[in-house]
């Protein structure tokens, strides 16, 4: 499993567009030279960034729930920014 | 587990800054009214977006490895954009 | 005769809008705090920046034509950038 | 006397830079393809936009002072935005 800077940038670019931050999307597209990346945008599903972030949180949740001793613990109010 | 739009926006804003996309960061900060969010930036660790995306991929990897029948499968070349 | 920075900024902002540079107009509006200026946009005629620049060139033309000795001289190919 | 869109854009671009609106200058540079214009920036004196606007106002002042009947009139509070 690995990913490139270009891939992350593309997900961020799509996120900016999909959420209506059109000026940000334009400027980021220019500043990151998004049009010169080799990514086929047609392969990227809608809301891809949000989807992967959600799964990342599920992973964190699983890590915390298991704990170091392998015992499950309860999770309350786990948030993206902690 | 849940997260708000403000939280995702903050991670994206930080990402733009940390990767040196200063014009994009400025414009996104303005367009998303980042300064009006209630997020305490001091609580957000460096490279938070990259970190959560990596964990999201680990989660996807685990999903694929397990498969529907519960049997493990090999994973080759799983990438962020597939 | 005098003019303020706010006035020049407003003419530039209008120019960006009128010529279809919408991302630039947005960013400049934010960066120059255009909404906090006291200028009544309704008083600013269309293409105001272009109009004043044209008159500035006519003034330069007159200066050159007259010369220091008061005698008229011919003008050829006077351009905005010389 | 004439000037091109590229010339006006270059003066505006320089103005944005000279006045410290760096994000705006970047975005306008991209949006107007300033790097593809044929203008030799070395030939453009500092504060060129401000200078030409000042001369434009002097021209307007002269027009008003002379009036239609050729008689001089007093000018009070002529400003850039009227």
C-alpha cells in the first residue's frame, strides 16, 4: 500500500470542487499543476477524500478499541481532530 | 465516530500549508471561513490529513484481504485511486 | 486632484470583474478588504480603469508633443509600456 | 496612441505585486497567462499604473477646467471616482 503526492493532491482538488470551493479549487489546480498529473479523474469516485477519511477513522477506532493488551475498550466521542 | 465539515476543511487547510501551497491555503482559508471555525489548531498534529488517509488505506486493505467469505487474499498494488 | 489607495483598488477590482478574471477578482477582493472600503460602487462607471488609463496616455501624448521648448513634435507609436 | 489588453494586464499585475497583494498577483498571473505575454517587464517603470492613472486625472482636470466654451473654470475636489 502506498500513494503518491499527486494522488493526495487530486483527492484534495476534487474535494474542493465537490464542496463548491471553486476559487480554491482553481488556485490549487494551478499551484499543484494538477493538469500535469497522470491521474485519470474518471477513475476517482465521488467524495473519495471523505470516504477514505471515514475509513481512516474506523481504523483508528479499531486501534483504540483493541488497545495494547488486546482487550476491547469502549470508544466515546472519537473525532477527526483529537 | 463522526466528523464535521469544519474538521475536514481544517485538515485540508493544514495540508495545503504544510505542503507549501500558500496561495491555495490563503484562498481556501478565506473561502471556507476557516478563521471562524471553532477548531483549536494547536490540537491538530502535523500531517494529520496524510496520516488519516494512510489509515483509511489500511482499512481498505483489511477489507479486501478478508473478502466476503472471510478468507484472506493477497493484495498487490492497492493504491489511493482505484 | 488626489486619489486614495482604496479608490485605485476599487478600479482594479472592477477591472478584474469586468474582464472575466473572476478568481483574481475574488482573491483581490479578499486580500484588499474591498468590502470594507467606503466606495459606492454604483458611482463607478463601467470600464473606469481603462478610461482613466486612456486619458493618462493622452496626457503623456500631449506632454511629448509639446516638448520642453514649447514646439510641437510628431508622435509615433506611443504605447502604454515605454 | 493605443494599448493592448496584455499591456493593461501587465500594469495591473505589477500593481498587485508592488502593493503587496501577493496572492492576488499570483492568481491574476495564472488567470491572465501573464507569463505568455510578450511584454518585457524590465521596460516597465515602478508604479506605472499609478503614474498613468495620475496623468489620466490631470487630463480630466484639464478637460473640466477648459469647459466647452473654452473658458477656464475652478476645480474642487476632483477625485478618481466621480
